[in-house]
C-alpha cells in the first residue's frame, strides 16, 4: 500500500486519537493493525492511558518502524493504554532476533509498565504449530522429529535448545528401553542366566548415561554453531563479579540452617510414611469389610498398599515440592546476583537440593537403609506412572480446559481504537478481526515460570529428575526406561502445543547450551555408578546366584568398590577421549577467526 501524503501523516502524528472512519475517509487502503501483525517483530506495550501517545512517539524515536495506539477500557478500573509496536529488521536476521531487540528497546522507555511479545504472523505461526504438534506418521512421532530451525527462527535459541535436548534425550532413551524390554522378557530364565541379564542391565545404565552426555555435548556445540550462538558468547564479567555483593555471614548461616531443617523434616516424614506402611496397613485386614470377604484379603492388602504409595507420592510431589519451591524462591530473592543468569543458577542450586531430597529420598531409603528390592520396585513403578499422568494433566489438559470453559478477561474488553504512524487503515471489519487476535494473545497465560525468565525451568527440572530415575534406579524396574520413553515422546508434542497454542510468546533469548542443567545431569550420572553398584552387591542376590555361593559382607564390599572404580575409570576415559566440540566445528571457528583477523588488518 502507498503511504499517505506528508500532511496527512503529520496530522495523524499530532492527533491524540484518530477514529477509524476518519482515517478511512482520508484514503487509506489497508488495516494498520494488520500491517503490524504481518511484521517480523510485533510487541504490545502496556502503559497508562495518559502516556500512550508519548510512548508511541518515544518508540518511533527509539527506532521502531511503526507504532499503533490501542485504547483499552476495563470495567471497574482506570483506563489502560496499549501501544502496538512494530520493530525493524534491518540486518536480515531472524524473527526471534528482531523481536528480542524490539522488546529490549521497549523496556527501556520511560512509561512502559509491561512489554508482551506477540507470536509470529498467523500463516507462519499456524504452519509451524501444525507441523510441530501433528507429525506426519508414527515414525516421526516416535523419532521425536521437530522443525527446530523454524523454532529457532521464531522463538529464539533458548526455547529451541530445550526442544533440541528433549528430542535428543528421547531418541537416546531407545537404547535403555530396548535393553529394559529384553531384561524384562528374559527374567523368566532361571539360574545364572537371569542374574547375568539383570547384572548386565544394571551396569549398562551408568555407561549409557556417560555416552549420552558426551554425545549431547558434541550435538549441542554443532547446533549452537549452526544457529550462530557460539560466536555470541558474552565476555568474562570480571568487573561485575568483583563488584558482586555477597550475603552477610549470619544470613549465609541462616540459609544453611533452613536447608538442613527442611532436609531433617523430609527424613522424618519419610520414616513416618514407612512406619504407616509397616504397622498401619496390616490393621486393614482387621476391619469389618476385610473380615466380611476373607477370600479377598490379599487383594485388599494390595489395594491398600498401592493407595498408600499413591498418596505418599502425591504428598511428596505436590506439598513438599511446593513448599520447597517457595522457600527456595524466598531465599534466592534475598540474595544479590550479578545478572539474570546468576539469579537463575542460584535458584537452580537451591531447588535441586530440595527436589533431590523430595524426589529421591524414598528411593534412597528403600535402597540403602531397608535394602528391600520389592519396595524399591513398587515405589519406582508407581512413581513413574503417577508423575506421567499428573504432569500431562497439569501442563496441558488443565490449562486447555480452563481456556476453553472459563470466560477470559479479554471478553470484557471494549472500545479499541488504533492509530498508525503512516495513517494506513482499511475497513472496520478487518481491524476488528486483527484486534480480536491481539485480545486473544493477552488472554493467554505467560510462558514464564516463577523467578525464571525463560519459562523453561519446570520443563528442564522434569527432564533432569526423570533422567535420574532412569540411570540411578531403573535397575530395580527395567520397564522404567520404557515409561520414560513413552512420556518423553508425548512430552515433545505437549510442550509444543503448550508453547504455540496455550501460552503467550516469550521474549526470545540466546543460548549456547542447556547451562547449569548439564552439571546436574553429570552429577546424576556419577551417583548412578554408586546406586547401581550398591543394588548389585547389597540389595539383590545376583552375585550369589552368579557365583554359585553366598558372599559375605567383606567380599560384597570388595566387589562393590571394584565395580565402582571400573565404571568410574570408564566414565573418566570417555570424557577425556571425546571432545566436546567436533573437529568440523573447530575448523569452521578457526577459519572465521582467521577471516576476521585478515579483515581488520
């Protein structure tokens, strides 16, 4: 469309409000809002109603391509103003980079209260959502195939890197899944063959964890190089780190005591739940209902035991995790961090300690204290199935049902008017359709976890602790890797549905990898050497069956330390021999550095 003449443009710039009919009468041929929504970077800036025109002018002076004033009147409250800002794409970069630059530019303005990025243009966003959520055939569904380059172009490297890791982890789970299925089918063998099969599977898990992490490092470096993220590493923040304000000694001591108190409370609750399982559950057979059906006494006991396990899991995953999250956030808020990355790493360190106690304390209790293989298997199997159901309900089903059934706040919004810098406008019907799209975006919840700006904290947390279940305790339940694989195949599509359909667009951010989560996964891989060796030597009788005679405690201890040192040596050897960055990527980086040096000369 051709812009209006200079006088009309100046009149539109100076007017506080311009009606749609007036703009249409002046000869405009196209919808102003539609032009903005078809741009590469479109953000909605919230400010007070009195400052909307000033904010629009500041956005234009700051470098925005166009700004559209949208007035929003809410019932029972003061009027709130919105400015629809379209950013420039001068450098030929992708949608995510332009959107990130525009969002940061808007947050620096004086009167801005909130900056909400909008999704990509409708056609491009719909094409990505359909290809991402609905794969073509079962092969792509099971392979966790994803349009990652398009995800990177629209959502940025941070979101795309999470889905790159999720797909890589899901495909890597096929190895322990096949081994677990083979172990489950061959368990019917008697004698030494059964012990050989279970022992092989238990010792293969730490080796697989090491190989997976090393392969992921190389794949992550290759992907980051393809997305031009290895060249954007921030320089060392030596000056900022030197100026970092640390906590006072008494605050640091108080934080340590709080963490220790929560750990003791967790252990106390663990012993209480085990006591109720051992002493309270037998009382179920003494009830009148159980005595009325003596033939079903074993079935009643099984149902009561399963119900106790489910209630305990719900208590630990809902109540204790919620309490731990609140305490970790409060402690993290009282600390002064250098930047957002340091803040997120501090929150991750605290929550990983709390969640490690909540999620794994029962398994460690059954493994190292009671040394009960049956209880360990029952708890792990129930935990994996229960968490899978709860996770899908809370992440996708509940938000989708709420968005469909409950009336949104945006349905009560009225009196929307638009103003374009160039004065472009079309019929009111097209404008109303575009505004409905913006109102729908505002009604969606933000894809931001609490205290985590990237919105992926909970998703990473779920995958990290599921990885711990598989590598540390799956020897007690060989089908655990199969449950994890099924969950992750569904998780890829459910997370894609959540980010494209249910949530707002988050501000794109750059990322070289998965950050501190890689250290947590490496720690769990190291702990898996200890847990699997302990299960083989002290919890089960596989060594006794394999050797044909019972071993005493001294011999079992010697075998445990021998296995632990062999697996640890193998882990260290793999980490030493396999480079984190492939040779092709290193050659490309060296070639680019050489070209830069020649250019500056």
